[in-house]
C-alpha cells in the first residue's frame, strides 16, 4: 500500500459527484452537501466533500483545491472559480 501526503492547496478536478439530500442522522444538520471523487494533479483519486458548491457550479471537470482534513468527514475541498 502506498501512502501519500497531500497538502492543503493541492489542486484536482471533479471526476464524479453526488448531492446528499437525505443523510445519516449524524449529518442531518449539514444537508444538502456534496461528495465528489477528485482526481488530484498527481493522478491520485479520493472521495471528499466540496464546501462552497451551488447548483450549477459543481460539475464534472470543475477545478477544486484541498482546504484541509476533518477527522470525521475526511478531505474538504473548495471549488476554484475561474
């Protein structure tokens, strides 16, 4: 197993995404929220939350930037608007 260190500010692109509208009870207060498969510029892929999405902004191919990691939610990304 290969271990990668990914620093905040790392860029990637959305490969696929979904909007969670009916979450598990522990995340109910956060709905709706976006989960996306992100391909980093180095080729690695990971699942993470996209924080600043709005309808129409989040799309396959959109550029995102890693903001950090939340211990209970995993990687957190922000859309990079052109």
